[in-house]
C-alpha cells in the first residue's frame, strides 16, 4: 500500500459539514483527506451555471445559520466569503394588497400597523422573546449531546451542564421554550397575533424542509431553528452569499487547504473498511483504498450506517433506529433564467422589494391546503414559495439586463403517487410558474430557461436520502440526543474510529457547519 494514501483522518463527503470537519482536524495538525464523489465540492451548497451566463445556488440558496465562531476560526471572509443582506420579505395578497417586513424596524412597524395596530405592539414583545429564545438555544448548538443513559463521566458532566443551562433560563423563558418545542407554529403565533398574512408568513418558517403543515405539533421548533440565524450578531438576519452558496463551500475548502487538508473530487467511496471492530480506511468504487485510523462520514444517517458498512458490524438496535429515521423529503426547487424581473401587481415596477424575498404565503389555510396535497401523495397545486432574485444583489449572477430567480417550494413529496416521471416534474414546474404568475403576470414571457428539481432529483445529484435538505426531519423525536439515534448522537459510532459529522447529527440542517465542528472536537478529544 502506497504511503501516499495513508492519512490521520479520512472525511467522506465534501459537503460543507465535511469540509468544516476537515478544516478543524487539519487546523489541529492532522493529515486529512476529503473524498467527494461529485466533480465539485459543496454537496447541496454549490453554485453552478445551469444555463450559459446564469449562475444559480442550485439547491440551498440563502445563509444565516452558519455559526459565527466557524466564520472567525476559519477566517472565511479572507477566503472569499461575503454575505450580502436580504433586506425584506414581501407577501403578495389576493386582490392586489401585500404584507411586508423590512430591514428598517420603523418601516416594518408602520407596515404591521397598516394591517393591525394591535400586532404592531405585539411584534415588539414577540421579537424580544424570540431573540431571547434564540440566545437560550445558542449554547446547546455548541454542545456535544450527552447520552442520558450513560454513566460515563463525560456524559454525566454534559447532562449537568444541560440541566444548569435550563435552570439558568428562569421560569418565563423555560416555559416559552417548552411551548416552542412542542406546539405548532400556527397555534403559537395565534397566541400573539391577529393579522392572517403575518401569521402565515411566519408560520412558513416552521414548515421549511419538513413534512409538516403549519398546524402540525413541533413546527414551532422549526420556526425557532430558522430564527436562530444571525449575521454580524443580528438574530433572524438572512443574507445571500456573493457568488452563490457555492462560494461558502469554496471558502471553507480554501481554509481547509490552507491548513494542509487534501481535497479530492470524483472519488466516490464504496465502503468503509473495518477490521476487528475498528475502521481502518475506505475503498473507492474504482478499487483504490485509503487508510487512516479515523474515518468520518459527512453523509446522512442512512448512507453512514446502512450503505457504507455491513449491518453485521452494528448493533441491531441502531440499525432499526436508522431504518426508522424519518427523511420524507418534501421540498422542491425551481430556478429561472429571466429576461426581466417579475412585475408584482401588489408593488409594481422594479425596486428595493426585489432585493429581498417574496413569500407566497397569504394565509395559514393556504399553507395547510398545500400540505393536504402532499399528505395524499401529490405535489401542491398552489404551493408555498420563497423567492429571491440573487442577480439584484449580485449582478454577476446573470448577463447584463437579465436576472436569475431562485424559488424554494413546499410541498413536493419524495414519495409521489406513481413516482416522479418527466411529465410530473414538468407539471410541478408548471404549478409553480402558474401560481407565481397570478401575482406577477409578466412572468411567463420573461422565462428564458427553467430548471425544476424534485426531491428525487436532489437525491440523485447530491446523495441526500429522499432529497431531504436537513439530512432528516427536524422533528422533536429526532433532536439533540435522539439525532440520529439513541446512544449514538455524540458523533461516535459503534465502530471504533468511525465518526459521523453530517446534518443527521445535532444540531441539524441548514448551512450551519456546527455538526462538522462538534464532530471534530469529539475526534480530537478521543485521539
């Protein structure tokens, strides 16, 4: 065996968590190699010219959850990452009106007051509480989940730390956090507001990437998960990375290379090599082998435990838990190359509104009906959509005078009745365009090219099981020390030297990087 293929650690998968993990291991002096099956790094956080001259963040498309400590530690701005703020969210309404939230707090207050003076007052207190909740959860995001069934000193210490943190919240904040962990987003927001479009637009944050409706218990936590995003210390701030989300992955990759990591694309791993209950390396599909005492999987739980290793190497209990782990991909993506921007009848002309997001979420009932379609195995005929126009923020994303639109869509179930055929994919794309054209009638004539991606397409391209953008639903039974399985939420696996660092682990999905960093901390502590 050539010494060139011997390393201290092998990371499987060049998604952003795998790259973060490699960067931290390399920063600690380990000789690391990342093996990515595609010809580009980034996993679902990539930028591609889907059509000549038009660059898209093909899958994930906005950023906010990326942990500030990772940005600092890896010096990502020095490696090319620049976050540009999304200044607003506009929700078009039937009849030509709209509801908007702006980057300017005074403008937002006046807008809410236009719909409901009571809600304008309530929003101040709601925003304060949600910021407190985000800060309350923030320490947990940086904590390796302890095993509550273990008597190991590290787990007991972790449980004591967790209990101390909850005690420090005080009665009011603890009760508020408990509500957010267990209620539906619609029910939670009903306790605060009366304005339908306001409740619907905020409820939408509770269904993103999940197979739940706004009235499903647990969706309030997903709302909080998205509220935890921050840019430069501002909570609930969302932005767009200049050059698309692939620039984030490239910046992390550059940071890893600068610290000595080797990154190999076009290197699909067939299996993890195990000898005597210990991982010793990996075998690629072309027969090449790489050897190391530490192997880290950035893939989802299903790939990590059921595809890369023989199930006989794992406890039956773990295998069954992973088989029951819920993916249920429900999100689609439609990317449009445009000759002109959509002209929304609720806010005519091209203006600052196009530098933010448009949310097709006029009412909670609208969102729930979209979910009803998916519950019975169909895509939503009138879907929820989150739409941004990156070329308005970064003109280099499209040719002069032309634009790109990124449309995130719910619901688009992986398990579609009859399966995903080309005809059904195009019908789904038509439903998205038809719904959006009700609010922007010039849309159809503006479309130059259209890319439609279903969960099946996302799975085929990125390897994400069932196309789930979070590597598994953010449901209450799949969080913290239950993610992805009881006793195996601390980034280790039953195979010595084999670790997990993908979004199937705590604290979950989004372009966050926390699983990669926490897994590196575990590995360095163990080795």
